[in-house]
C-alpha cells in the first residue's frame, strides 16, 4: 500500500457545497482522475505525475494542525480519490487527530464512486457521472448524492440513481442537484426540478459565489 500520495493541494477553508456547506473544513485534493468529465473544473488534477508525492504522515500532521485551528472535518477530494487505496491515509489521519475524548476528526470523501471504497470514511458525498456510472455498493453507502446537471438527460440519470438506491433498500441519502457552473439553462432546469420535487435540494457552489478558496 502507498506510503505517499500525489497531492494537488491542501488548504483550510469552508465547505462550499451540499449538506455541510459553510462549515470549516480542511481539504486534501489528491491527483489522478480517469473519469474524464468534459465540464471538470479541476482538470489539472487528472495527471498524477504532474503533482508531488506527499507522505501520509505529512498529510496527517497538516490535518491535525487545521483541526487545532478549527477545521470541523477533513475532506478528501480530487481528482478521483478512490483511484488510490485510502486505508493507510485515513488510519494515519485518525491516529494523528485523536483527542483526549478518544475522537478523531471526521473524514469526508468526495467521489464519483467508480472504484472500490477504502478508508472507511465517516461521510461520503457521491457525485455519480452518467458517462461513467458508480459501483452499486458505493451508491448504497453514500450519505449524500450530488448530481451535476448540465442537461435534461442528467435529471433522468438522477432519478435512475435514486430508483436504484430505493430498490436496494438503502437508507435514503440527502439528495442534491448542482447546476453546471456558468450554465444558465441547467440552472433554470435544476431550480424548476427542485421546486417540483421536494426530496431534492439545490447545491450551490457557494465558495465560487463568494470567491472563497
Ligand atoms: S470525476 Fe471529478 S475530477 Fe474527475 S473528471 Fe469528473 S469532475 Fe473532474
């Protein structure tokens, strides 16, 4: 198993999207993604060879420092973080951030769900992609389902994901639609859909609106 991982960036900021929007969080953005979404806003993360390897210990120490400065949780994102086995990283983070009350920092994972789950995260945000659907076991494990809407087909896909979850008896995740950035038609479509389907909520990329890193 890897003792270091390719890292695009780490930073302490606010979670901008979904259920935990507005909360203090430490982000670890891992490099590598083969999912290839045309609208991707982190294309620089795709090629892991362009990014430095950082040791798991170093990443864990930085997470512990952010925790001391107020981060309520750590978000492992990408790229597609599950292209890597996250077991050792999450183990190190949990060890390094263990408090006197025997609690470690909650680990959130943002993934498209195309690979085997690892790291035993406390919160999974699954953002499934129509052109590269997620594994069913990941779909059934997520706490939050976030579907990016670029066109009408994405709404049908969102419904299909929920049908799959329902028919396999999972506890219902929180449901979010997120309109593609700078896509006015998608924004109108997502707002209309949420107005007519109260199980769904609109996920705003508040960090982009506010200009927060
Ligand atoms: S899965 Fe995420 S990082 Fe990968 S291409 Fe799609 S949007 Fe970009």
